[in-house]
C-alpha cells in the first residue's frame, strides 16, 4: 500500500485515509466508527485501519461529536462573575457534570443582569443543554426554537420554556428574616431592594410585604453594589420623620452599603439600627458587626441544577426542586431601640 503525504504537511484527514486505502470516505467513517460489520469486508476494514495507522490519522472527536449532537458539554449562563454566589453555583454544577463525564462552559451575561447575547451564534450544536442561573427565561432567546433542553435556576416555576426548574426557598428565607426582626420588637422598616428585574427579588418583596402588613415599611431600590446601596440608604435613613429601626436587604452586598451609610450618619449597628442581608457569602463575616443573613446553599444549588439537566438528557421526567435556606443571626441585628 502506497502512503502519500498529506497535502501541505497538514494533519491527515479522513479523505487522506480514504485515498490511501482506495475506498470512499463513507467507508472510512464506518470502519473507524466501528460500524463496518455486515457492511464492508474484514479485508477492507483492515486496509482502512492500516492506512490510518500509517498516516498517523486521529479522528476529530469534536467534529464527530458535533455531528452526533452529543458533545457532553453544558452551558451555564450567569448574570455576573463578580458576585461570589455565582462562583459557588459554578463549582457545584461543574462537580456534578464532571462526575458524569460532562464539561461546563461558563457564560456571564455581558450586561451583568438582563438578556444574554447568543454566545454560540453558529455553534449551538456544540452544546447538549443549557443551565440558566437567576434570570428570566426570556433572557435566553438565542436558544428558543432549538432542541436544547433548558433548566432554569431561581426562576418562576410556572414560566414556560424550561425543561426543569430548581429553586431556593427564598420566600421562607424572607419570612425568617421578618419574623426574627418582629420578635426583636421592630415595627419601622426600610426594605433596600435590588433594582435588578428578577423573579427571585419579586418573591422576596411580595413575601416581605405580606409578613410586615401591619408594620411601617418603606422600599428603596438599588443596583447590586456597595456604593449605590450606600447612596440609596443614606437619604432614606436621614429623611424627616421617625427613622426605621431595621433595614432588610435583598443581598449582603446591599447590607454592607447600608452599614456604611449608617456609620456616616453616626448610627450604631445594631444599637440604633438593625441590618440584615441575604446570601451569606464571605462578605457577611468580613464586616463588623457580622451580618445577620439568610444562608443560601449555592454549591448545592448548582449541583442540583446540573443533576436536573443530566436527568432531562437521560429522558427522565423532571421534578421541581426547592432547596431549604437558613437564617443565620449575627451581630448586625438586635432589639429595637426605645422610641
């Protein structure tokens, strides 16, 4: 068998193997894909294998997987990489994926929070499924009309378009925060709410409003960063009239901004003002006093989300998941000050 050099000294292709063995590319695909029995002779199969060995040919597994539609790769879409919570979600998702021979491609929305651009405009076939964290289903318009299964995290379980939903029980978390503060005698509240449009923040707001229906509550919105939270909380705390005795924040980041604003106004936490957060990431214990907050199991959240996607890919019926959360009382909350 004559062994020609691949054209231009490039990596040998299946066309080179076919030319060397004197067969068609289809025959090469059958033999090297181990689907030749009953379709080509043993002699022809051995000829193809020998040509591949002599040329040093290695199948392009990526291209082969694209054709088969099984790349064992999932896309995880997150709002931002600057938030520690999503780093833990990724860690949990990647661990669950690796246990099943899958990889995870991480894609942060370019806008931080909001619609994500199509990260694979012409390569959707390179994915087996999509896991979308903390954003509405319509943020993934790029994947509508495809057969890619979508698992949503922290989103409305009644919303259409997802093969499965995995949520955190944020409503129970807010009930525990409000119950904790009411038990400490607080009756005047400021809710520093996230300005990001998201189902999870809508649930927190609705739960808080219901739990504090007999109390005085003012709501101020802020982007999810310390500087903006500081600027939003300052005027609210310094406004004329009775000052709130407790501030309930949608996120630990916002709570740190409130603590800075309180300090600037000469208010002591928690003697003059109690402050609570949500998430319980490292920031919660990096400040003094440490934050009373709601602990969200971020790694388990990512793991359960990936397991849900793997179950969908295996053809198993999806089951809604709602993970429990935990109130962690710390030094930033205390009894309401005497009027």
